[in-house]
């Protein structure tokens, strides 16, 4: 079921955290939001086509808003 998810996380985790930090200005909250987004993205990973970044960033924004 992995289909590249672990590789995506390994390559993008730091950038996702840094970008999220720019939005929330709190490292702990940024890391929590990224973890939430990655958990939700993993559940939908098999349905994602192409670049998963827009989907993951949308989850981050929506999680932060709620």
C-alpha cells in the first residue's frame, strides 16, 4: 500500500514543516498540522494522481482553520 508514501514523507517532511511554520509561526503547531495532514494523505494515497503536494497543503490549511 506504500506506493511511494514513505519516500514522499522522507523528501517533503522538512519543507512541509517550514512552509506550515510560515503560516502559523509556531514550530510545535506546524509539526502537528503536518503530521495530521500526512496521516490523512496516507489514507487517500492510493487515490492521488500526480503531485500530492496540493492535496497535502490543502489538508494543512483546512486543519489549521478548524
